[in-house]
């Protein structure tokens, strides 16, 4: 059985090239994107673009299935975060012939007020083993809330899988603080993405260097590069 690092080392570069090709990951060092926060950032991630190609969707589900096998974990059900995690959770659940649910950021303000959809008549996971699927782990906030919601609904959720992560320390710390424990694994991480972008010629060596500097200080990077925060 392969170690999970061998799995991600195989699928990560393949996914990086596909994500860059489809625009799911965009890099602009010379003219950074303005994020909703107003900070100028050299990367923009939109994994929804992976949905536009059946081969990309298949690649993601294949990688997730291989990751499960490497961890020797056989979940009873698959849960996706709303909304971006839902299609990939569905594809994986279909591949494994497993039940599937999805987790909102908060409960509905009408009807039964449910935060999790797809549960049985009892309204809980009833102690089932759950795998959470997320599209992106940034600071980890949305994933952590989803894990906590699953636990509150009597689910056992030791793992969260995501397509991509920026690798921020905040996310690592947030997952480390979870009790019960839940480990996060991604198909593609930031370092592999930058290396793949350089290898394919998407960025040059200097741009790759600046991208590495961004990950070290994402909220100070723009100011240092002459791109001050935009007031909203």
C-alpha cells in the first residue's frame, strides 16, 4: 500500500497542470488580483472551473479514492461542504457507492433549520464514519465549522480531503486544535503548484520566487511589492 505522500506526489503535479490549463488556478505576479478583503494577491483559485471537464472531475475523484486507500480508511458516508465541495463529494460517493450529504456554513432560517442535508429520518449520522470533502483550504475556517457540525450530528470525521491548499499556518493550527482530531490532506499543495507552474513555463524563475515570498507573508506581500491594499 502506498503512503499518502506518494499518492499526492503523483496526482499533485498532474492536477496543478490541469488547474492552470482550465484557469482553476491563476497567477498574476505583475498585476495581482484584488481579493474581497482588498489585499492584492498574486493568486486566484476557482476550483469550480474543474467542473467544466469530465477528465478533471475524474482526476479529482481518482486521487481522493487513492488517498483513502493509502490511509486504509473506509468511510460509511461522504460529506461535502456547500457549495464547492458538493460536486466532488458526489462524484466520489458515486465512485465508491456510498451515501452522500452536504454541510452548510450555518443552519437554514426556515423549515427544519437543518445545517446538514442528506441525513436519514433520525436527523443524525448515528455514529457513522464520515469523510469531509472541501475544495480549498485557506485559513481552514469553513472546513473546521463543517467538521464541528458533523461531530455535533453524531458523525465521526477523522479526515478532511481538499483539492488545494495555500498551506497557511493558520489552517494547520486550526486543524491541530480540533477535538476530536481531524487531519486534513490535499491532492495539491502550494509548493507543488508553484513548481509545476515554473516547469510548464506559466511563470518564470523570478515570478516563482515572488510567489514563494507571498506564501511566507500573504497579507504583507502586496505592500512590499508596491501594491497597497485597496480600501473597500
